[in-house]
C-alpha cells in the first residue's frame, strides 16, 4: 500500500490516468451479455447440471470461461454473478500488468518508460471493452504475461511449476496458445542442460500438471471424430480441399474467413491504434507490424528481448494458422508492441522524456474518447 501511495505522489499524471482507466472499466458491469458471452453462459448453466453442452449436444468450446461463469453463478440473481465475474477479470488484468511490469523491469530502461508502455496498452482501442468483459482476454493477459515472467526467472522446479501451470491455463483459455509449447521445449532443454539430475522430477511434474489437459484433448477427440459437437472451434479446419492453406490466407488477411463478417488477420493490426470499430488497412498494418520486429531487433542480444521476440512471433504465427485472428486477439501483445516502438525511438533519441510526454498526451486523448464512449454505452443500456 505504501508503494502505491508513493507512486501516486511521485507520478501524478500517470496515477490520474491509471485510476481513471480503472474506473472506466467498471462500465462493463452494466453491459448485458453478448455474442460469445451468451454461448459461455448457456454452457455454464449446463455444467451445473453435469453436462458440457450448449443446448442438446457436447461442445468443444474453450472451458475456462464457462467454468468460471459457473463458479460465479448466482441462480436467483444472475446479474450479481456476472458483475463479480467481471470484477475478477479486472483483478486478473491488474495482476497481468504486474507480471508485465516485473518482466520489463528486468530491462535497462527508465521506469517511466515502463509506465508509458503500460498506459498505452491499457488505454488502447478495445482494451477497456474486452479485458473486463466475460471474453477470455483477461485470463489470457494474466496467464500470458505470467508465463513470460516465469520464463525469464531463474530455472528452478518451483518456478517451472508456476510456468507450466500458466501454460496449461493458456491452452484451456484459447487453444492457439499451445504454439508456445515451442518456447517450453527451449526451457526444458536449457533446464536439463544445466541440471540433469532434475530430469525425472521435471518430467513427472509435467505429466501431473498436464493430465487435465490430456483428458480434455481425449474428450475433444471423441466428440470431434464422431461429429457430436454442437458448437466447435475446430470446424474452421474442415473447409475446402486444403483447409490449412485456406486458414493461412484468412490469417494473413488475403481472404475473409467464412465464419466472420469482415477481413481479419494482418489488416486488423491497425485497429489496436485507431479507436474506430472495425477499421482495416493492409499496408499500414503491415508497416506497423514490421516495425515491431525492427524495434525488437535493436536489442535482440538481450535475453529477455529475445524471449519476447520468440513469444510475439509464435503467437502471430498461431493467429495466422487460426484463420480468423480478430483484432481483440492482439491486445495481449500490446506491451511488447509498444516496447518495440520505444526501442526504435531510443535508437534515434537518447532522452526518454519525449516518449513519456507523447504517451501521456495520447493516453489523455484516448481517455477523453473513452469517456465519450462510456456515456454513449450507458445512455443506450440504462
């Protein structure tokens, strides 16, 4: 608590913006369920009856959100359950930012730069809307940055347990993050190379922690192989003569996926920076995306930067293979994106104060826009 008070006294501009963003995020408590949230709610009701169904047949929808929704369920007062669940997501987002801060603190950069990166991520388009909602984004943000934090911590069995648990939760929250298993293989190799005596302990720990995921995959295989699934995230791989190539084209933004209303993938990257719903632009998005790689390459010899580069690249590859790649999928990568842009800035300007000033100005402008959106949202639902 003393650290928070000290920070507020020392960093008044950042404190004002962070507290304001937190308050604005509470508007989600009044927003009714929509789209995928309704699907999760239907499944959560059936979970309480002992069935992982949406209505009449088994589902292969990611399990974390439906199970959390069932946990927070209040049969007589469902709105209370939704509100508590959303507050839980806000807390997870704050903890995710803490992991992010601790990870970036390992780098030799000014603390105010880290505050700026976190500010730009928190106030970016869609962040306030999706992270405190009942979509999976808050759980992903927390587990992804927790995974990266422990990935960069000293290699001990204790840290590995935390790392591996977060990895399993990531997959249970969105299947595409299984691609980070390639990073985990690097971790195994490095760990065993430096401590061969712990090999069997590491293997046994991995099997025990991964066992729920193995049972889940067996369940998924059974219902998918027999076409029993009422609603599936795997049927997108069953389209056309070459479904993988079809998904890659959709993930690259060269074609619109049949399951969505607009082109996603690479062209959606620009939507992270422009507070306009549904904006798409291939050229500008590609330039902004390539700039991320250029920025990270400036300090690629730093181990943490290298790990962030690998994680960013693998997740982007996963989005492309997934095909649909909604713009909200990119939100978890925002701190890495803004870190890379700072590294570009730092290549040409040594004084960090202008980056901080620009971040605060952008944060203030986007904050005022979020106030406008909040009034519009509350006017519509109240």
